[in-house]
C-alpha cells in the first residue's frame, strides 16, 4: 500500500511471489498469502495462474492513520478498542500499542512513532512517574491529539478528549444507590498501593461520605482485611474482587444485607457472580465510538462520559 501511495508501483507491475515475500519479510507463507488475498478483495491486486500477482489499480482513497495507545489490556479496554475500530471502519489504519502503565515504555513508543500519523489517541494512566507524562504529550501536535478516559491538567492547548470526571462521577453514581447504601454505616475503598487509579476517586468518595454521614476508609490489602458487618466495600481491581467475594462467603455474612460489594467497571461476569455484583461504570462502548467519531469528522471536541450505578443483589 505504501509503495502505491508513494508512486513506486504502477498498474501492471509484477509483485513478488508468495515464497519470495515470506522469505524477504521473514513471515510464514500463510501470512503472505492472506495479505495478497486481502488486497485482491479490495481490487488492488489481481493474479493470473502460473504468472503470479500484479497491481490492478492505484487509485486508492487516502487512509487516515491512527496511533492508538492503551495503558493495559482488560475486559473494559477491549470494549473501548472494539467500539473504536468498528466505528472507524476499513478506511482508517490503526496501529495499536500497550505500554503497561510504564512511563519509560510510553516514552519509547512515542519517540519511535511515525511523523505521518493523523491522530494520536492515548489513554494516560501510570503507576509511577505520571507527572512527567504531560511533558511528553505536550510535544505532540495538539490538533492530532485525543486523550481517552482521562484528562491530564498539565497537557495544554486545543486537544480533543473523551474522558471520565472521576471525582464527580463516583459521587453521583453513589447517590444513585443511596437508598440501598442506607442499610450500611461504612464505605471502604479497596485501593492497592502503587495503583494507577486516579486520586480523584478517593476524594469523590470522601466527599460523598461526609455529605451523607457514612464512615469512610481505605483498604490497601483486602487479603488481610477483617470484613465487618455493616460495611460496603468498593473494589477497583478485579483480582481484589475475587479475594473479596471469597472472604465474604467465608465470613458467613449475607452479601447484600449485612455486607455490601460494589465493583468498578462493568463486565459480563459481574452480572452473574453472587447473583449479580453492583457496579459503578462508565459506558465504554460510547467512549470508543465518540473517539472514533472525532477521528472521522476531523473536528476537535471534548466529551465527558459519565458513570452510572448498575444496582444488583450485592448491594
């Protein structure tokens, strides 16, 4: 495709055989054959038995190129990704990267990125060194930048964003469940140390507890926590949810009346566990679609995607 765009290939030019292609690029023969089949389906390449493959047309529609970078893989990140690429369709080329919440890898991927990307779509979450990330992001062309999931205040300029307002979102979501929460006297947030989750979640919870007279606490290690009757536990990490559910069952406390569980981020399994785990979650599909729509329109925009509470038996 790049050879056509740069004018190096013309109609009628003979292409390397599948064996030559697989040898030159050190890929398996099946991969090379699938590549040619995909180009044939688009009408770009044709073939003649015994003679090989050749260029059939060069009048390609210009493709938008997107640099997409997530902090990690997870079930809800997959929802964002699927909604994003499905909304974009086949005319947009997406290069996808994961930096595992690591600032050094984040820097390396940005440094090695091509200058010809039309958009940089980035989820900016870091375990350590996150205060240095805005310096790196500010070097990008802000007309090409879309921050996803979180806005960094230190990133300046007229960039686009599809984001969550973590402090206000948890406050408003908990208000939706206030009648159910009144069965309990305390709310504790399970927040592992060295977590990338924003501090705004903690401050939003504390504001809610102050306003509605709940005892408020933080749990850094649920494995050593002594679960108390009359307490609602909010987990951020799904691994902690597994430990929490196991401990809740072991205590004999009835989940949903004596002890409450709320989990961050909706996933299909949470609809089933303990006859349904109450979740606080944003609409990840909407987030992915909104980011894709900014790419397709080419018009800068900022959109907050609010949280909501999905009330189930665990509360």
